[in-house]
C-alpha cells in the first residue's frame, strides 16, 4: 500500500514548490543576467547618451533651431504645428533608462524602433540623420545573441530542471522509480477495452460486423477522408459559381458516404453498443452536423448564422489521429500533459488576479483616449478589462506602450458626483503613476519568463520518453497494450488460442 500511495501526490503543491524553488535558483542566475545587462547598459550610455533627441520638424536638428511653427504636409491637408524638441520614449541617457530600454528590447517588443533611432544618431543634443551610424546595429545583434537567445533559454532550462527535480524530491520516500510509479498509476486506473462482437456467427449482423471491422473497410474510410480533405483544400475566394456548385455536390456525396458508414456500423454493433465507443460518438456527431449543414443550405435558412456547421467537414480529419502508432503515442502524451496543466493555469490565474486588482486600483481612473493605449478596448476600468489587458501584455503585444500610457500626468476620468468647476488643472491631470515601470516590468518577468515556461516544463516532463531508450516499458506502452488486446479480445474475457500467436507478434 505504501508504494501505491507514492503514485499519487499533490500536483498543485508540486507546481507551487517548483515556482518557489525556481525563484531561488533564478535569483542566482538573475545576478549574472543583471551583471551582463548592466555592462551592456554602460556601453549603451557611452554610445547613445544625449543622442535620442529630435525635433517634430524633421528639417531642424538642434534645440536652438527648433522654434516657432512649421507646416505639416504629411496628411491630406496642410496643418500648421508648433515645433517641439523632444526625446524618444526609450533612450540611454543614464544607466537606469538604459536597463529599462534593454529589458524592453530583450522581450522582442519595440526593438525595431529603438534600433532605427540608434542607427540614426549623430551627436549629443542634435537631431537624427537617417542611416548615419549603421554600424550601431552590431550592438543589438550581439545583445540579442547574449540575452534573448542565450539567457532567456537558460531560464527555460532551469525551470524545466527544477520542475523535474521537485517532482522527484517529493517521491524520495518511495522505493520505485518515476517510470515504475507511472506504470503502476496507469495499471490502477486502467479498464478493459470492451468491443462488441455478435455471438451468433451465422447471422447477417455478424457478417456485417465482420465487414465494418475489417482493415479493408477501415482503409476505404481513411481514403474517403483524405479525398474529402483535398476537396476542402480546393475551395477559394471569388471562385466561379459552377466550380462552387461542383465542390458542393462533392461534399454532399462524401456526406452520403460517411452517413452510409455510420448506418452500417449502427446495424453491425447495435444502437447501444455503437455509442459505447467514443470515436463512434464523434463520427455520429460529425455526420449529423454535415447533414444539418446541407439541409440548412438547401432551405436557405437565414434566421441565424449557421456557418459554424462547416467545421464538421474539417472535423473528419481528427479521425486520422487514431491511425499509426506514433500519432497515438503523441496524442496520449498530450492528454497526459493536459491533466497537469490545470494546476499551472491555477497559479497563472492567481498571478493575473493579483495584478488585475492592483492595476484597477492604481490605473483604473485614467481617462480613456483613443490616441493612447489606454482606450475603450484596453483599460483597467473593470476586472474583466484588466484581465484582457494583462493577457495582451503577457503575449508581449506592445506592453511597453501600455506602460508609457499609465505613467503619471495622465488625464483623469471625471467623477460625475463631483462638480467639474471645483477641480484644478493639476487635479484633472494627476492620474497614472510612475509605479507603472515596476508594475509592468515585474509582470512581464513573472508571466513570460517564469509562469508560462511552466507549461513547457510540464509538457517536457511528459515527453521524457522521447529521449529515453524505447525498450524501457512506460505507461504509453501499456495504453497501446490495452488497445491491441481489445482488437483480439473484443468481449474483454480472454484471447483465443488460434489468434494468440498473431496477438503476440503484434505486441
């Protein structure tokens, strides 16, 4: 019993302990990471300090000349604008800003603009000149090799190793290896695979059953699926009506053939036995959806959008997943990975929840402005909106622009309960906070560099058999054993002697 208890353990605790342990290990490599980034920041300050200034009138390249007004011809109509001497949002005027700019570049967001500004530099306190210092691009090539291509992958490898070590540490009291525990776990939860077979071999139902379970019938169905896939690939935009009608008739013909397959199997297995197989249920739903699509198309029903029914055509491709040993093993591994992913998702949900609440409190009163990245589609006004904004940031989509739109000095959303006349100009523009720097940088670090890599760790832990000797028995072999046994013992009772040699040869 002690060995059986060792098979089951707390996945949530394992993932949480992995995060905590990873933070301890990451802290060590983070010192080296920051040391190298500090070196690059110092070099960048020496190369680019005071050179990221520009005038809104590109014809002027000094602050002294950037005075008065100019005519902007960039739009359809001419517009008179005031000249302003500005500095790019990300620059290298000091080491702190150098570190922030380099961190943004390492996430892969906004770096083309920073690179463009770097190759256009001239002298300190002077405006840019297009392509003036192309050799500066070498700095970013070296930086990308050292950081995004090297250090970030070290983070991934470290988290994967920590996750695997943490799982093994929780099993130290067990006398079984990890693979042996996985096999026992599978054996405990495994159930016999029962497949219906008519008892009387002299009936029409038995002959029909023997036909639908024969390899020739199965390969014929697979051929029809492949041909149906080719028909789906032949559809294109603005096709001639006659061509579309031809493809529609072909789809109807395939639907009829798949419907015949479904009817034959129902007659061979019986109605109840047919629906005991998950693949048969999938086939039935696919055929039913395809028939519904044809009926809706013929009746010209426009009450509501039924275009989703076209998905049932492509759904037939999924049947190919059960063909071939390698594909079945990969599919089994994905299923095993998904069993552990919810625990990782729970920790990520906790991270998003905490940051969403903080974001609503600090940045929720910023006025929506369509010209900035805090607008009606991207804001902290509501909890759901904050989660969507954080999800976008976690994918790396313009997170640095959102950060800049949350800095101090932003316009505030007026409270309807307060009289507008009592608010001063400073109060109207007192929203946002420089806390946005720490808020977004820490969130990107935890979500992109740490949490999301746990997904990789979980999947790699289940794909460990790919790098292991194939002769070592694993749970994926046991799942294949159950499937093959079901082919020769459809009633889940015993394998007959006359097929025993063939059964052993197949195994």
